[in-house]
């Protein structure tokens, strides 16, 4: 039985495996505004990690030392809540939000450009309505019916103003998301106009 020597196929015959493109940030149409939003995502990723650490400490304090805190659960709820709210804005700047692309994927590139304009503009209008709703909600969370400033509180033993802070943050995120969709709409229109020249 003879062994055949292993030979190196050489660089010209080696098959290259396709590399997966890694998404590194906001889409170009999101502009500088989108890049800033994308960079801000790191802080909210840290908030998720911090909430996990707080829960681990709470488990240790509660079940090992029998000395639970009164602030851990509301703090983690607050941190996760604002992170999820920011996540919508973050995904809008990166064009990575969940959507059904059954029809979109089969469209030719020129039609996709038109559809991108329509989707961004429709999202701008929707975000504007949600911003108005968030304004009403945050007003009620920050002011009494008589107009005095008072922050809505959780009503627990710790009683932080977390509800008012989350609702105010929702308003800020919705304003920023409305701006982001307007920028996307404008830049998609510009790009489509440049490519038709």
C-alpha cells in the first residue's frame, strides 16, 4: 500500500470562503445625526450589563445574606426600559429594525430606492404622531392637574420618580426618531435624484 504525498494546492487553486460583511454602524443616509445615535448605543449596552450585575448582587444579598435591597428591581427595570426605548432609535439609524421583506427583497434596485423614500416618510409621520402622544404622557407625569411641577413616582417603598423619567426619556427618543426619519427621507430622495442623473 503506497501513500500518496500530500501536496499544497497553491494559492491559485485554493478556494476562498466568502466572508460575512460585519455591520459597523449607521447607514450613510442617516448622516452625522445617525452616527451620533449609533455611538450613543454603547452607553445603553453598558446599562443592560449594569442591570444584570445589580440583579446578581440582589440575589446574593437576598438569598445568601437574607438582606434584600428596596431599590434593585426598580433600578434594573428603569435601566432596561430606557435601553429598550433607545434601541428603537438605534435600529432606525442603522436600518436594522425588524420588518417583513418578502416583497422588498424581490424589487429591482430602482424601485427599492422609491420604496425607501416612502417607508422613511411614512415612519416620519408615524413618529410625529407618537411624539405628540409622548408629549401628552410626559406632561401628565411631570405636572399636576393644577400645573405644578411634580414627578410621577412608583409608589413603592423606595418610591423613585422612575415613571416620570422613563416617560420623559420616551418623549426625547421620539423627537430624535422623528428627526432621524426626516433625515433618512431627505437623504434617500437626494440619493435617488443623483442616481437618475
